[in-house]
């Protein structure tokens, strides 16, 4: 009896001690119980490099147990990404916290009141040290609605064995292509000619390089004019010259990359992801693979290529908005942007990283990227951007059939209708 009776208090004391220990660990933010801390759902493009998952894991650990970031992959196509976010936000889905937005979406999402404004100390931290042009993509009506996570800009890539000195203008590049074609050598200019967003970006780069814009400064009506006619003329001239790849009307960025790697082209207008791809897929051709600034429209006016990238916004329906703002800043901090650049090939938005030795070593073209970003153009900032882009890409497709004056008139009419429309664009 005595032995049976004395065993129960011992077991009870042990259970109490274990319970207290578990409570202490949970209070200290240990990783033993993730259910005790909020989960912030981050929705972004699908990253195969692992850089985004590393950022989520780092920031979860750095939070000291106050939150955990769950990285959710959106569809690969930009249209599919936007569609998923729009549907869930329209339904006021409170499981979305941090949103990876294409640089063309901030105005639309802000106007629909789906994302929160960055103010006070959070705005100061978001803008400090950040490149000016990427910040423009996250701004609507003078207010900041997202923080630039990464950016992107096209360069001119060329083969030094075919072209010892790169062209500085579009006309010079077309002349070089014609001469190479006459010699029976690789001569194509690879660029995005399919009926999609890439065609709009090409037109936007050209019209801004010619001194114009698609919309006026207040984004209330089309601007266009003579610069737009010049832009459309350059697109038509390339499409009807030996420089045009036969697949131009169907080509996107990846098809351009593959064509260049196959050895049929002399030039390529594309993003920096083509550099590591060429190094891996065609090491021999890589020895002569070089880069230069985006071609100018006028010799005396710098080119203004269109900026790309992803901005991080906080959902208006997040149950943890304060934590989401803090986490978004962590996700795009110096260490995580450097990882995204070195492992994912995504140019950073923090100016100081362009002086980082490890970044410069992996990005030997970093100076050209930075210079291009500092004078880059942005796509029209308007909630109606999707319709604006459709008006441009549909009117200018295929590029070989462009009639510059009438095409610009049509684009202007359709944009005017798009800007006067109401409601969320499907």
C-alpha cells in the first residue's frame, strides 16, 4: 500500500514539471510549436531557385517567434497570378497577408482598396536607399502602396565574334543586321513580338526613348503623338527587315533566349536571366556573349527601357497587418535581395547592393543594369492598365503589318475608352 500510494505524487510532479517546461518554451518563441504564433501567407510568383523560400525561412526565424511566413506560389503566367489575387481579394479573403504584385498592378489594387498604404515609419523604411524608378511602380496618386522587392530591365545582348562594337541606336543595329545577312552570317535581332505584355513593354520602351509617353502625367488621357508614331515605325521596320526572326510574331522572352543560344541571332533584347542560361546551355557561344545598353531611338537621347519586377503589398483584409508590414520589409532586406540576385537572377532595388563585391562578381553587367534602371521608364500607372496593354498589343500585332499613323490613332481611341470605363478589369 505504501509503495502504491507514494508512486502517484511522483508521477504528478513529473507531469507538472513537463507542462511548465513546455509552456516556458512556447513563451520564449521556440520552434517547437508553430501553432502558437501567427502565420503570414505570402503569395508570390513561383521561384525555382529557392531564394524566396530562404527569405521566408530567415524572416520567420528573425521574428523571434512572433510570426511565421508561409510562401505560397502563384501560377507561372502573370495573367493567372493576377486572376487568383483579384478573385480572392474581391471575396475579402483574410488568409492573404503579403502580396507579390507585378509592377503594373499597384494602381488597380489601390483604387479597389485591396491593399494598404505605407505610412509613417514603415514608409520611411520602405523608401530609404531604394531606387527611385522602382518606387514609382509602387506609388499611386502620390501614396506608397507597396515596397519594391526586386526589379528588372532589358539590356542589348550581342555576339562579339559577329559584332566587335555594339550598336547604340536601333537604326545602327538594323544596318548591322542587314550587313551580316548579306554575308550569310547569323543576323537576327531577337525581341518579343507576340501579342502579349512583352509587345506592350517594347512599345513603351521605344515611345519613352523617343521623348513621349503612352499616357499624360495625370494618367487621364492618352499622350502618344509623334513619339508613338516613331516607336511603331521602328517596330514595323524591324519586322520587315532581315533582322526579323521568322518566329517574331510568336516570340516571348524564353523563345528569344533559346534562339540566341541556338546560334541563329546576332542580337537579343532581353533580361539578365539570359546570361547564366547561355553560360550553362552553350559554353562555347558564351565566350563571345556580351552586353550593352538598350538601343537609343535618337543618338543624342538616352534610351529609357521599361522597368519590370515585383512589389510587395499588404492585403487590406490581413488579420495581422502590422506584422505583415514588418515581414515585407524583412523579405526585401539587403541579405534577402542579395540571395534573390545571386541565386534567382533578380536585380535588387536597394542601391547599395550594386556596390557589393559578391553581386558585382556574379553580375559583371551590374553597372549597365544600374545605369539603365536610373533612367528607365515605367508602364502607364493606371487602374485600367490591363485594358491599356491589350489595346497596344492587339493593335501592334503582328509587327510586320503595323501602319504607324493609323495604329497610333486606334491605340489612342481604345485607351480613351479604357480610361473612361469603370469597375475592376476582368
